[in-house]
C-alpha cells in the first residue's frame, strides 16, 4: 500500500566507529519549522544524520518513511563545522538584522535516519548545549547512544522516541529500561487499517502520563516524492487523501478516548521540508 521511498541498507553502530571522535556523519542541515511534537511551530534547524538501522524500509516495518537519510550520501563533519552551519542557517534568515537576545535558545532538532547509532552524539549535544542551543532528538528507541543514559543526557536534550514494530514478531516489543527512563515523549504512529501492524498501540502506554504521548497518523503517498520536490498534503497527485483522512480520524479518536495528544505532520501543510 505504501510507496517505498529512498530505501537504503541497514547500518549498525559499528559502521560509525571508524570516524573521528568529534565528528558525525551528516546528510543535511537546513532551516525549517518543526512540524511535530512538543516544539511544533518553532523555528528549527534540522541536523539530519545519515543512516538508519531500519534503512531497508520495506522489510523493517517502515515502508511509509519518506525521509532520505541514505548512508552513502552522508558527509563527515566536525562538531565545529556543524555548529557553524547551524549558525549560518539562523543568521542568514533573520527578519531583523542585528538580532540579539541573550535569553533566546534557538532550537536544533537532531534527527535521521537514526541519530542514536552514532555514539559521538553524546559529546555533540553537550557541545551544542554549551553554545546556547536548545536541542531535540528524534529516535526510534531501538538503542541509546553510548553513555546517553549514564551521562543523564535529558539535562541537555529533549528526547522524543517513535517506536517501530519489530520486523520479526510484527508487534511492539518493550523498549529497554534505559530508553524508558531517558525519553521525554513518545510519538506513536497509527494506521486506520485493522490489518496494519500500526493499528495497535504498544502495551506500555498505560504506564505513561497520557500528556507525554503523541499520536501521529500516517500520511499515505500514492507515488514517490521526487528528489527536488517538497511534499505537500495539498498535492492530491502525491497524497492519497482518503486513506490519509481515515488515519487522521483514527488518530483523533484514540486521543479523545485516552487523553493523548494529537500530532499532525504540519510541515506537510506548510510546504517546507
Ligand atoms: S526508523 Fe525512522 S528514519 Fe529509520 S526507516 Fe524507520 S521511520 Fe525512517
């Protein structure tokens, strides 16, 4: 049913161990509006890291993933180079020349692919935090970067975990204890079709504060997004409106019945990446 886009190979933490300590493998850095979750509507610079342990999307229970994180197209950048690029993105776009406010902490969203595969992430978020940035990390929760839990990284970054179905059991399995303890919010993807593995909800939601759980309806594409195309919910040639609407209605019902929060991919309404 889903058009598989930018399928890749699966990579593990070992793949990144050959890179120098103060570097990350980066796919892209760009200014946008955060479209989902607790920072929805915030100006944000996205740092998209390359590679995912579920890169083979069609067999890893992520066939609807529209993100291009192909590991072979990543570039190794030092922390200084990434920080400099983030600042360039911000400074070049302020409406107000000479913008200056010491109490403002611009938002950096570190996403992927899967950011937690790169163990240098822990040093990087401490580095960025020291430069005055507010940080959000988006992860599938399959693992934490080395020392993330030991170093209490929730002091430096807000972690949003969007768990995925296990490709073998076709069900949600429990997250590791250290992931449960480290995450700030869960984002659960839902599909209205009763035969979809994403129709169910993970059992562990009952142990969480409902206000920390976002329910996010899957967007259904009817063709692939072109390399230079910005996906838009208004593009009926791209989006299967009826199936997407059914997912929205299903997500709204789940939220109404359980006190969870609804999270739409609002960047798709805005025409931004
Ligand atoms: S885990 Fe996330 S980034 Fe990786 S393929 Fe699945 S949805 Fe895409």
